């Protein structure tokens, strides 16, 4: 399998009004195309920060990052936005839905951002995702009319709808019951099998983590 991610972080410094914290010191990660990687560790060790770096959201770190064979450190803002939209699917905790839009329009939003000449949403693909996740009854609702679990499933649908090469999932099943948690995991792994999608999942659920190909344990910097 070809290497899709080659990341070397010397240090990432997290700053707030009250503290300055060094995380992910001397951290290296190589991921092959089509791998399923789980990231675990206690709160505050940098799991979400690592996903943001991999997803080209956070560039404020000391290190080098090659994604899909291309160095990312010198990418322009427009190039970063294009890569995030077309190559990476985000299922992040902070991925807020737009309250003025229906759930259906929220899910289809990546295709609007893609612009002309890019991927087109096929109706059968949309219905397949909706049916697999079980959110057809809420498509015409606004986010404020939905439960936390319903919104979590909608965010997941939006993250995978373009069939990206890489899916970054931050606690994708945290607010779901057992049935819907299994729906999400099954669909995630189905995409991995059918499209060779690379999956990187942050989770506190060790049962889900152990169903991935590799489990990476993050620890506090000493």
C-alpha cells in the first residue's frame, strides 16, 4: 500500500489565557492508503489537535507534513481549502451544522463549496448514505429541531458524502445509542473496504478502537 500520510511534529504548543502546554512532542505518523487507524488517550494529550493538523486546519506547529505525496507546509489558503473539501472528510466535534439550513442542505453543503467542474452528487449515492445512517425522517428539519444524536449522524453524513480519500472522525459515536453507533461504524468500514478510504478515528471506546487496523496511544509530553 502507498503511503498517504507522512507527518513529523517536533512540537505543538497549545496556548490559552491561563496556560501554555506542549503536546505531540517528537510525534511521527505514517499511514498507508486504505488503513484504519484509531487514536486513543486521556483528555488533553492532543488527539483533536492531531486530527486538525492532519486535516490541514491547524498549521501552527513545528514540523513537516506530506499528504498524498505532496508537502503541505507551503500550500496557499485557497489550496488548503480545496484539499479539505475534496480529499478529506471531517466528522469533527466542532463541525457545527448551519441552523438556518435543513439537515438535507447541510449534508449537501460540500458539493456547493466544491464549485463547478467538481464532483457531482448522485441521487442514489445520497439515498444510500441516508438510508444506511437512518436519518431520512429528519432531512427537512432544521438542526435546532433535532436531538444531539440526530445532529451527530447528520454531521457524519456530511463528512462522507463526497467519498473522500481520507476520513477524520473525532468521537463519531460518542452521543449515539448502541444501534446507531453500530450503523456509523459499519458504514465507515464499508467505505474503507469499497473505496480504500483511509480512516483515522479518535475515540474513547476501546471496543471500537480495536476494530481498526492499528491503535495509536497518545501520552502526555514529559
